[in-house]
């Protein structure tokens, strides 16, 4: 006989489904109306969608420090899970860079495109220049971008090496601010995260999105912490490899500190 999940887990999944539907119903029509009124195809309300979705998922977001209030900002963050999108999107006015496959992920892809995600075909060198130019154009127009330079999701035990090629846009954007960010999922229902719980939090490998999302929704209250490091002037580093190493050192040290409860 198959065991039913505990009532708290069943409610968590129901809460997530209802909350996500309600959030989309409230923000998507308003977003479309704003674009129609202003005649500008730019995102206005994604931050409110991400905040509603984060609450629906049972996420409690704690921030340390603040992002820059103005300027062209390239946010550099470690990457753990699909939940990184609503967590960071709930606190930062910026578009994401994602692999091109995301565009085909049904409702997830539609919402990503709706929020002006920049898609990158990482296995096609022939399109790298075009994609770099699109990111540079977005930044030069005054927008901000969130980049995950690991190029994939880590398993939560640490921060993977950064791909310095993803920093190539830096030289094409005068006055660019680099803002390193450390993101960590530190507690579940008030208790420190254990190594055994990491697979339920981090989304890695060939794990399918829907089953992982269902499992995550049943965990309960998950604490996500965002650490804003001091902004970086890219001109202070010899090249993009040195810049990538410096960002990785900061973010990896921040991850260890957050996971230790520091």
C-alpha cells in the first residue's frame, strides 16, 4: 500500500500551485497592460511575480547588504537551483541570462521570455558574438543583467569554477559595475541544511524539473540568503580571467560562511 505524504507536505504543494497561479493571474495581465500603455516592450512587474512565487514556495529570503541603486550593473552569482530565479528576481530589478533550452520549457520558458531573459547557446561558438552584443546592448541601455558564470547548477557542496568567457562583455560596456552575489539555502523549517537535504534543494544533472519542484514544495519553510559583496570596478583587474577568479574567490568564501551560519 502506497504511503500518503504528511498533511504538511500535501499543503505545501497545494499552497505552491495556488500561489503561483494567483501570482501569475495578478501580475501578467497588469504587465501586458503597462506595456500596451507605454508602448515599450520592457519588463515592469517581474519582481512582484518573483516575490509572490517565492512566498508560494515557502521561501524566506534574507539579504545581507544592498545592490547598487543605479548604473549599469552585471550581477555575478553562484547557481544552485531553478529557485534561484524567483529568489534573486524578488530582490533585484534585472534580467537573467539562461541557456537557450529554457525557452522551450513550456510555461517556465514563456515566463522567462516574458521577463526579457537573454538566451545563450553555450555550445555554439558561431553565435557567441551575437549573444555578447545582445547582453552589452541591454547593459548600455541602462538595464541590469544577472549572470551565472558556473554555466550550470552546482550540487550545493560548493561553488563550481567560473567560465571566464562569460565575462567577455565587460570590455564593451563603459562604466559597468560588477556586483558579486553569494546565494545559499541555509535552513529548512528553521534547522540548518544537512548534506542529505542538498539534493532536494539543488537542481543538478538530468533531474526533471517537475518532480524536483514537487519535492521542493513539500519541504516546508526554506531560508534563502543573499549576500551582496562590495561592487567591483573591472578596470582594476588585468583581464577577464583575473576578474572571474576574483569573483569566484569572493562568492565561494561567502557561500562557505553562509552555510556555516556566519
